[in-house]
């Protein structure tokens, strides 16, 4: 007869491991917070000009 999970020592180790990982992951900052801080750090200077590659160019201009 198989022992119940409450009596199995391996079950208690896995249960403790899962609880420890859950605690560690819940302490991690949410991705939205990390993303917002990265976006705030990437602000261009006010005198930065638009690069030529950012302009919308019609495809016909390249074909000619």
C-alpha cells in the first residue's frame, strides 16, 4: 500500500521548495514597473532631431 502524501518525506520537500520559490517570485517587481522604469530612462534629449530613417517615404521614390 502506498503512503499518503502527508506521510511521504519527498512530498514535504517538494511542498517546501514550491513555497520558497513562490515567496521569492512574489518579491520580484512586476514587469510593468520594470518596463516603465526602462522607458523613463530612455528619454531622448529635447534637441534630438528625427533621424532620416524615421520619416515615411513612399515606395515609388525608391523604385525610380
